C-alpha cells in the first residue's frame, strides 16, 4: 500500500516484485531493465529480508545482483529509478544493500494507531451497512492488523453478504471476518470429538484466563473472550495490542504467569482430575518461558540475583547458574500456581457466570466482561 501511495504521489509508474520472484537474479535484472524502459519510475521490492527455499536450499535474495542493479542506475533525472523496499527486520538485510548511495533512506512504519484504524473502518462503512455498527468497538478489534489485512475485511465481509443474500454489512459480520483474518476460520463443530463436553471445558478455561487477567492486569484491555473453535485453538482471549507496556515489572510478569495458569486451575476446580488435558500446553509453555526470562535474563529473582545468567550460559558455560535457575524456575511456577488457586477460588462465581454466557453466545466483548466483573 505504501508503494502504491508513493508512486501515486510521485506520479510515476512502478513495478512490484515479491515472494519467490526476488530470489531469481535473472528476474531482478528483467525488472530493472523494464523499469529503465519507462524511466523515471519506481521498483518496489517487498520483504527483502525474507528467506526462501531454492532447489532445497534455504537462501536469501541475491545481494550481488541487486547491488549491481542499484549501481547501474543513471543519475540523470529523466532516467532515474527509485528503489523502494520493505523488510520486517532491518538487521536481516545485507549491509551491502543498505549502504550509502544504494538504499539509504529508512522509514519505520509502526502499527496503526487508533486514528489510522478508524480511517480504514470509515472507508468500510461507506459500503451499505445496517447503521448499528459501533465504530469504537470495531476499531479496538483490529489493533495489530496491517493495511493489507484491513482492506481484506471490507472486501470479504461484502462478498459474504452477497453470497448470503444479505442487504448490508453488520457489526457481527465485520467482527467475524476480523477474527477469521487474525485467528483463522471457524472449524466445523462436527469435526470436534465430544463437542458439547469440550465446549464446557473451553468456556471454563477461557473464562478463568479472562477474569484473572481483568483482575491482575487491568491496564491491558481485553477485546473479547471467545470459545469459537478455530484452526489452532478451541478458544482464546484477545487483547488490544496497543495496551501492552514496553517495560514490565516483576509483579506484572508474575501476575501474567498466574493468568496463564488460570485455565488449567479452573478446569481442575470444576472437573477434578479430568480437568487435566492437553489444552493447556501453550499456556504452560508461555508461563515457563516468562518465569525463565524473569530469572535468567531480567535479574528479577532474589537467589540468582541481578545477572543476565542466560547470556553467560550461551557464551561461557551451559553449567553456569544451571542448578539455581532450575530450582528457582520450579519455585516461581509453584508460587504462581498457589496464588492462582487462591484467586480462582476467590473469583469462582465470576468465572462460572462468564463460562455460562460463553456457552450460550460463544463470544463476550470486553465491555460486556467489564459489566460482569463490576456486578
């Protein structure tokens, strides 16, 4: 989108190249030869930090070929070729490509803020809709999405409405397509074994995550709690991406671990030993990782101390702090588990109520969750 905007603003034609195309030196040469034929113009190379597999070998784009093309560009105004490139990780781009005189002007493109996201939703609402769409709510749901994804929302919602003979777009339709793009399409419930039982387990699990998150991390706003089964998960709690702090305290990290452990803890509280299932694997992975980082990298443990033990273990000896980290990691998880059990018991009525609502309506918005918690 930025490439198109740049070309439109400059009033110049452009050639777009991406994906496997940019791994082929011959193709790159053809792109620049074609660009020179209608110069001045723009060559737009998308994701030049990307890795690909060519003839079974992991490779990057041909640096030498691109450097040769950049060096061969004429400095005459009527023959000049602008090269615009994107990268997710600037450090993964060869220094030869971004050397002075080649590609040497850098623009960081952050995630869209609320005002920018509102612009996209306003464009979508130029299409026929039922007049009941809460723009602020939809804007919250699209945090963290790219411009390409935001364009897809309106197109896919419109196509769905046409296929279903709907007169217009609705809020529920928009949110469903936002979730499809962010988290994957819904699964056919017929493919889920013991679906009714699984949905009750998932509702209890996700309700516990949401209630403890609301209580322990109130500054991180919850977008939605859902038990709609999708490609990689039977349910989830989603958060507004712009609410996450860049700098987390020890207490916040510990509380986050408690939130991760809340799902399994609540399932055991409700279903006993049958509440222990594989659905908590990702939660346990994240909880363990957070505890490890706090201890080994952030100097947040009283026993290990103010050292970056992880860097020493990587570069000096894997045995350094091994026993201390192992012992303290177990202690952090044990302490967090005990605190989580106390909190799940404290908020059990809220957890059960939210779980019941989820079973009935599949999704609970952040605003509705807030009402439940304040009752």
